[in-house]
C-alpha cells in the first residue's frame, strides 16, 4: 500500500550567495557577516534553488517513496511557477497548492559562508496567505501522515481545523515542527495543547524547546511535552546530536562526523522528513533518529535545502552500513 503524506506550510524560492571567508568575523561575541557600508564585495557563487519548510519535506518524503503532497500558497509570478514545477518534477502532488494572482511568492536571499553557516534575508510573500480560506481541510483525510511545518502568524488559525480532522481521523498520524508565533504562544495556549495531544512526532531544536515549554533544561522540556500527550519528542542540538524520547526512555543520537559541511540550510527539514518516513514505515524511534541524522548529513554536503535529500534505496543502504549508535537511558 502506498504511504500518503501531506506537508503543510511554506514554499520559498532561494537565492544563495556564497561569500568569501574574509567577510566573516565576530560581532557582540557571535560569528557574523561583516559587510562595511559602501563596500563592493565580490561573491564566489550565486545559486538559485527551491526551498521552504513544506516544500522541502514534501520533496524529501517523495524521494523516500511516499505519495507526498503539498498544501501551501505561491504567487502567480516566475518564482511561484518554478516552485510548483519543481515539486511536480519531484513527484509531489500539488492539487492542494493555491496560486494567488498578482502576489509575490516567498523569496529568500541566503548569505552562505565557507563554513556552511548562513544568514537568511526573506520576504514571506504569499506564505502569509495560508489560512482558513486557502487551507485544504479535506486533504488530511486522504493521507496516512500529516506534517505541519513552520507557518506565518496569519496561518495559525488553521490549527483548529487540523485538530478537528486528526480527532475524527484516528488513523492519521501527525508531525509538528512549530516555529515563530507557535513557539511564542507556548504550550500554555489552549489550541496548541490540543494540537500537541494529537502529535506523533514533535521536532524542535534545543533553544526552541526551552522557549516553547518555558522549562530550564532540555530533559525537562521533553518530560513536559510527553505529559501533554506527544508520543515522540525529538530535540536537535546541533553538533551535540539529538535527544529524543518515546515516553519510556531517553535516546541520544550523535551526528556523523566524517561530513564536509557546505551549507546548513534545510538540515532540520531533512532530519524531520526522514524521521517521519521511518516512523511511518514501522521503524522504532532510535531508527528514526538515525534516518534523520543520515539525511541531514547528506543535505549539508550540498548547496540548498533539497539537493542532498536521499532516496529510499540509498537511505536503506546507509542505515545498514553507517556506524551510528543511538544510546539510551531511563527517562
């Protein structure tokens, strides 16, 4: 049986600008781009790619063999057309995609440093139009797994629709990667607590976890989220790897160290879609952590959020061959 997924959220056309190492330095104790006003800086490369959370995860799930679909909004401009064509080329169903006339699609200029880190300058564009009027409610019923990516504040009103559908369709599973206004509202918000109670996989990084739960430690944040009904909590911690729990144990998955980092854009989406695919295909949470880590490591080796996304055959091969041991301990 085909595994059907739908990714809800943004699609963004990305313009990557690769900068020489000489334009990076330290500002207020943090690594930063240092671009003097009035200067003319020669760049080493300019690359156009497709991105955006839901665009990335739908493409990633399609490559992993799912019948993936996308629910979001693009404009009727050249960027919107390229985003739509890219998804269709990758085998993503776009029947739940809304095209808004005379509006500009979401667009990003990504300053990419030689060490793989980046600064993203973006205009949300038509992503702000994802709300009740453009959201395809019925599409949830047609899928085995729903993946909600970061959405703009104007789209947070679709939470009620998603909760209602998930409550009615008990066989549909749910991944949530909250961001922006969702993190600001926190877990005390009634609507978000309802959404968390239906969440099969929650994906956040360590800073987001603390902000979302108002807890002091990552492990306390995990316990907090499990208590609200989340089945699997997954917290990425950059170079320290990933902490996760299914309510019985805490798991730690390290990163792959033998990786040349070219660009970190899309690593979180790569992790999330592979972890979702693993759970959807009956794998355990530790195996989901391994799959997510392997996919993220592949993505950071290329420019853009989608170039390095793995297919099903290659993912299965790497799961079997790569030495990536997940440690476990009591919750």
